[in-house]
């Protein structure tokens, strides 16, 4: 079980292939709010994607491409897959 208190702002978010695709902005109710992209949009990923927190990085269970297809640009109230 992942302890959400371990996830801190500015931590890199890495995919299952160990590539960084985002950076944590903050935690919001079981969801990780990511720092804005180049267009200024925030994205949200569910905590359940996280498989580990190691070496100061948040590692998720999917590729970066898959994560970017499935992440949300809306508030965490709606995320449920």
C-alpha cells in the first residue's frame, strides 16, 4: 500500500519504462495533481496507478504514453476507472 504522505511537491513521476513524464504539484483527495504542461493545463492521475515511491520518484504502473492518454484535466472528483 502506498502512503500518500510520501508523495511531495516537485517529485518526478516516472512511467513503467522509468521515463519521467510529469512532476507532482500536490496531492488532492487520492489523486495526484501534476504541474502544468507547456500549455498551462494541469493533469490529474489517480493514486491507484502508483506502484512505488523510490529514490525520490513516484513510479506508476503504465507507460508514459498510456498515462497521458488516460490522465484527466478536470478536478479529482470525477476520476474513476
